[in-house]
C-alpha cells in the first residue's frame, strides 16, 4: 500500500471531486486502525482503507448506512456517505467521503452520567437490532465474522490462552470460553455494529450523540456488540447497560466470550497496541473470569 497522507488525499480530491479541491484537508486526531481519516473543509471527512482487507467495508457502508439511518427511531446519528472515490494509479482501493459529525470520542470524563450513557447506548443497540435485517450482509471476511458463531475463533483463543500461561488465569479463561461457545443464537439475524468501542462513540454535552464506523457491521448474533460492557463500563454502569438490553443471559455469556477473545488477541500482539489498551485488556480478562459462574 502507498503512504496515506494529506498530499495523497489532496490529489485524489482534485482528480475525482474537483468541486471540493479548495477545501482544507487535515488528519483527525484518532484516525483508527482500518482506515485513515481526514477532515475535509468544515463539513466533511475522507476515509481511506489502510489495507485491501478493509476495502469491502466501503461499498457496504455506502449501500447500507442511508437505509439504517432512515429506520433508526432514535435521536442518535450515524455517518452519512456523500461520495465514493474509485481506485486509481495513486491509490488502488475504493474510498469514501462522509458528512462531518460533531462530538468527541467517549471518555468517562466527557460523559455527564455513566449510567445514563449506558442506557442511551443500550437503547441505540436495541433500535439497531429492530431494523429489518432481510438482505443485510451476513458475517464474513468483510467484517471479520462479527455476528457469526463465536466458535469461529476457538482455535485462536485456545492457542492464545496456552501461550499466556503464567501471565493470566488460564483455567479461569478456559472456563469462560467453553461456557460461551456452548451457547448459540437461535433467533433470526439482527443488525450488529460490529465494533462498539469508545472511539466509535461520540459525545456531545455529556450525552451519546453519534455512533460511527460501521465497517464491521452485518446481520447475525448481537453478542459481539456487547463487549463494551467490559471495555468501558464497570460496576453499576455495567449492570445498567445489561438491564436495558433486550437480550437473554446466553447472549450475555457469548458477549463475555467475545470480550475475552479480543483481550487475548490484544495481549498476544502487544506491539500493535498502546500500553493503555494492554492494561485495559488485562483488566477485561480479570473481570470476565471473576463474573463467570460455572453452569
């Protein structure tokens, strides 16, 4: 892949969308892993996949985000695609231009009341799951199987637990994992965001204002969307989040498995993440083990 920087974005805009060529372009503070994101003028953003593995997400968002937005009965915004760039000699993948969304990434310091925030997020996920999923993209390589069977990652998870022997409670981790993969989603598929994480949640005036980055979205089992219960919420706010979800105990158990898997993958690849994410992942593993009650 080529280096994705302001100069490249400026050339792509000039060639493919010359009407916006005179606008300011600058990188956003938190660009993300799957895409490189830039501010375009005051009202738009440009997102370019960082690898060909993420290109399928572009067309998916272009197709489905407008449909989801029109069916969400809740005053929480999602991105609006404005244009799609095409592959060229300079950049070989499709890319997108979206409307700019006001707000800051969710942190506990920016949120007025964490319990209220937990309710707002639960209500958003409930509303997303109620949208007709017919024709929606099933789990696959485009979203790294989010919404698919948790057992997809069985071998990877067990290998990671074995490799981390002496660093984590491997007996407890195996118990959490085995309980989680014994449950299945027996209901019709529902819409999932696929990557509900604080950097994909925007806050304005202390409230949840928008949910962004639907690159891992699809239709399937909603358990993968609940990992934020452990990566962000804690104590009463975690219980508040759970109590306002329209989901059963087995889905929560699979969610615990998803949280364990993601934390294990982070610790197993420490060079790919900042120290804060590593500390968070160790805490997540401790929490899911402590909360697990054997059947």
